[in-house]
C-alpha cells in the first residue's frame, strides 16, 4: 500500500473498516433475550489501530535523523507492520467483492 504506516493511510484504512464492521452485535443471553456486546472484529480493529498509533508516536519521538535513535524502534515498526497487514487483509475481504448494483429507479 502506498501510504504504509502513515497517519493519513491509517485514518483511511480505519474509516474503511469501521464503515463495514458494526460497533455492537447482539448475542443470546439465556432467558433474557439478547444483550449488546462489542463485535469481536471491531475490537480487533481497535486494538490493531492502537498498536499502530503507538508506533507512529514512538517514531515521531525517536526517529527523524536524531543521533540517539531508540533501539526498540525497529522492533516496534515490525510489530506495527504486522498489525497493518492484518488490517489490510481484513479490508481485502470487502474490496475484493463487487460493488452492489444501483437500485433501478422507478420513473
């Protein structure tokens, strides 16, 4: 992806996924009907985004040609790249599907 590990790219990828994955879902709750809970994929997205955000913050603080670069930054980047790949894989589930046909207009 062209905008790999950038804030703008993360914002676009996150918005794409959040538009497709509901915040909550309902599940059976014994005799009491259904109770809302956070949709598991949504929670996974939130955690991945938080991890990537953490890396981006570290990179801003410890990279950029500074003479004393934090030694853990490369490991943090590797982890952030893995999270990014997971988000892209999830997004590909929708982007590989054809767009729905427009509804015929009744005129």
